């Protein structure tokens, strides 16, 4: 399994992925899930992938040469596309090409065609954009209301993203939030593991100077792991325990309600239960 996060903010983009792939408890391997496509002063794009490893690796290879045709004009590739939307269309075409080549054989072997990808970046002349690409090659785009995408084992790390991220979140704060989200996932799911790949892209730069591979010796991530767990316990302990009798509690748990009541069956000592 895997876990990848893509975040689109006013200030830039944040991408984070793990690198664990496993086919059982005794077959754990490390494969990078992130690919950066960069052309100086022209375009910067990042691809994160989850799902069947053979499919995602094939898509990544085909993507670099895949073309889509647009009338009589020059075929569109990720290297000459004038918009991220067109680049995402090229990625969708690459996914469908792999499905045409490998789908029947996978189906015959009882294996689903399973891949999902986050694709984001900026091409000179337009704003930053980010897309979530599905197994059919179709995609949706991140918006101000939904400024992040997750693929893979997403449920454990989603709450912190929902509570913290907004379009105006600073890049460093968003990177910290992504790392906390990843730490929560690592804590709860053994199918996600180190090392991690982190890229932080500043809007309009068409390059990323903040690129890091995080292993288990990384001092900042070790601090995140220790501090987040400790602060969660402190916050939990600071919340009042429930007061069942109400009394003078500021926040009583057991209160009367004309709308709901508990469904319960109370028997008398002599009543026979059938």
C-alpha cells in the first residue's frame, strides 16, 4: 500500500509520498512513488502514484513520450502542453494506453486494474493546478474548497488536513501539516513506511529548491513523531472527563432530550425472556 498527499495553496504546492510496497507481511520493498518533471523557467510538474506498482511504473515511463492529438496542430506532450489541463489529458491517455496493453492479461489473472495518481504543477503563462487521476484516465481538479488530494491509505491522515489547511495556509505550515498527516498514517498502518519524499514548490518559480528524502534518522521528522504524540496526549488529558450526574458540571454528558431517547428493554425479576 502507500500514502501520498498533494496540496495546492495560494503560495505554492506541497507533495509528500511514502515508499513502502508490500505483497504480504514478509514481502516488503521500497519503491519511490514520486516523479518530478522539470524544465527550467518553463514548467514544473510532480506525479504521485498509488495502486498496482507495475501499472504506475508503466504509466510513468509512457508519460514521458505519450502524445495526444488536437486537430492538425502539433501533438501535445507533457513537455509542450500549454496548460496543466492538457498535461493531465496526456497523463490520462498514458493510463488508458497501459490499460489497453495490460488490462486483459491482468483481468485473466484475477487482478484489478488499480492505479490512482496526483498530478500537479505549473506551466508558464497559467496558474498552478493540481489533478486527481483515476484508473480510467479521467480526473478532477483541486479547488479553493478542496485544496488537497490524497491517494492510497488516506483515512488516518485526513483529519489534520481537514482541520488545518486552507488556501491561505503558508507553505512551511502546510509541509508540517502533511508530515503530521503522514506520521499519523505510519502510526496506524504498517503498509505505509519510510523513507518519504517531500517537495515544496513556490508559485511562479518553475523549480523546487526544497526537495528532501526523509528516513528514520531525519531529526525534524523524529521531532514531529515525538511531539505530535505527546501534545495529543496533553490535549486529551486537558479535556474534562464525562459527568454522568450532571450536577454543577459546565458540560454535562447526561441531559434530558425531548427529541431522542435510548432504546432499551428492562425486564422484571419474574419476567421470562424468550
